[in-house]
C-alpha cells in the first residue's frame, strides 16, 4: 500500500516525503545504516 501510494504521487510529478522513526532506548555511539532498519512508518505527505 505504501509503495502504491508513492508510485501514484510520483506519476503526478509530486515529491514524496515520508516520515518514519525507530524506537531506541539508547542512542548508539556509532551512527550507521543499521539505524535505517525496522523503521516505523508514520505517513507520507497528503496526496
């Protein structure tokens, strides 16, 4: 569903902005790509 909505907006030449977060108890000392895994999707911009 998220990818379909993204494609619909992209087909209309709209910029797609998504908001996600990750719930961490402690901020790791080393910031790397692993923080981008298991994100919780909040929403995209209205379309």
